[in-house]
C-alpha cells in the first residue's frame, strides 16, 4: 500500500512477545519525507480487510523509565 506513494526503506510489524501474534500496528520508514507525508494523507482512514487504517507520522519518543524493576 505504501509503495504506491514512494519507496519504502524499512518496515516493522509489532508482535506480541509471548504469542507472536500481531499487536495491530507497525512502523514504516520511507526514503523521502514528502512521499511519506503523501502516504499518510492518502492512507489514513482507508480500508484494509474491513478495518479503517489509522496512519500517523512518527512522534519523537521521550525517555521512559523502566516501569518494572527487575532483579530487586
């Protein structure tokens, strides 16, 4: 779907660590920001297998503290 709007450099589908099943989202990196913006605009809200896609540009991830203290 995204390749229709420009070359895809990287793709990662997020899966559950224990079951291996899809978590319902992924990340796509395109080679050109302008083409990525076009893809976001064109694909957000579009239908994929009966479900509406929610496509957003990446947000800067702020540093998160480790919620579970391990080994304590």
